[in-house]
């Protein structure tokens, strides 16, 4: 460490900390006492040793922490006592003119120092004020972006629920009526034309398959019921559906019931699991996937583990699905992370404080005490 840095750390930093924590009256008194003490020391040392440069300290402190007017007064006072102490040491009257000229030069130097320090102080305060304003504006902008992202996800969830409800109440009911009509037609044709009756029954089978597909789509768009155990039931059904549709071993594990009484939080957790399983199949080519839901003392953990090849580097760093999952976790006060699952695969982890999963309304009806869990 250089000598200048040692002097700064040993003198300037403690002095700045002391002055910043004191009112102006105390700083003014300290400056006056410093000048008087320095003058006394200067008189005691005589003409052999001079400490005239020490008068810069109170002038600088006054200029930076008090203001231009008081620092100018301190400069005049310091110059006066410096001349007086030198005259008092025994200098002849013939040197008075020289001391006066030296004092005038010193005073001009002090005034220049005061001008520079006052301008620097104002510039620093202005810069700090602008930085604070920009920080506040940035905080507002960040909060606004988070609110917009939250609103967009909420709107998306609301639209998905509406479409799912329309599928269930509209299309599924219409297809059910069509299937019943086709079944009645097949029974009428059975006695006269068996070939046509078989064709009618085949049409009925196709319509029933369409009903099952439409109900599955409706369930996927609106998966989580309002009951507290709705998340567990939805994840269990999702694991079974994934196994049937994609031919992978997808299982849901939940050792003890985890009740989530906040429907919005349950929906976000379900979507995180849904996206995680989709990533494991699409990017990791996994053949075995485990959806884990467990509750600790003060947090609920949702994890998706697979035996695939993991995430590609580009996807792990900036994939849209991972960003959406992270945003969903933040909306419910959770922490989201992606890592490696040993010995092979990836793990998506979401840890949510228990308090974030509780509704603010005390009258919300709790769910059942247990659940039929697989795994």
C-alpha cells in the first residue's frame, strides 16, 4: 500500500466519518479550536519548524461540511493567527510587510481551495441526487415490469380456465349428446342391417374418443381444483396422463399430504411441474421422470427429476420455459433453480415459503385431510 493511501485511510477517512456524524455547530467549533491549537503549536515550535500547511485542514473541513461563508471566515482567521504567531516569535517589524504579502498569498490560496471544494461538494450532492432519482425510477420500472408480467400470467391463466370451462360445458356436452344419438341409431339398425349398425357403433366410438380428448384438454387448461388437496390430485393425474401419452415412466411422489389452500399458488406450482416435465421429455429425452412434492417445517418443495441428458447450454441459460418457471416461482415468493440430477439427468427445484401458500382470507374452506397418492 502506498504512503498516500495509508495517510488517506489513517487520517482522511476517520475525519470524514467523524464530521459526517456531527452537526454543523460542532464542526464549526472544532475548526476554530483546531486553528487556535495549531497557532499555539506553531508559536511553541518557533521559526525553526513550521506547520503552516496544517491550517489547510480546518479550511477544507469547513468548506466541505459547513459552507463557503464559514470556510472563508476560517481562512481569514487562520491567516491572521498564522501571521500573529510568526510575529510573536520575535520577528522584527521590518519583516511585517513580507508577512503581510505572504498572508495575502496564503489567503488567496485558501479562497481558491474553498471555491474548488464547494463546487466539488455541490457536484457530488447533485450526482448523488440524480443517482438516487434514477435508482427510484429504476425500482419503479422494475416493479412495473414485474406487475405486468404477473398480470400477463394471470390473464393467461384466466383465459385458459375459461377455455377449459367452455370445452367441458360446451363441446363435451355436445359430443356426449351426439354419442347418445349415434348409440340409439346403432340399436335401431341392429335388427335390420348389421353392417350399418357396426358403422354406427364405430362412429359412436370415435365420438367417445373425442369426448375423452376434449375432457383431457379441458382438464389440462384448468387442472387444479379449489380444494386444498387439488394440487396433489392434479399432479397425480398429470403424471398418469404423461405416462400414457408419451410412453415414459412418470410418477408422482408425495410421502405426506401437502395442502395448498391458495388456488393461484397451486396453479403456479402445477404449471412449473408441467413445464419441467415437458422440458425433460423434449430437451432431455428422459424415459423416467419423478414429480416430487414435499413439505418441510416452513417451506414446500416441488421438484422434477429425470434421467435424461440434461438441458442444452443455450436452453439452460435463456430458455423461455425456464424464465417463465422462474417468474412463476417469484410470484409466489419462492426460489427456483436448475441443476444436475446424479447420476444422470436434470432436476428442477422450486422452494416456496409455507406462508406464501396460505390465503389472506380467514374464511377460505380447507381441503380434505388426506389424498390418494401414487409412488
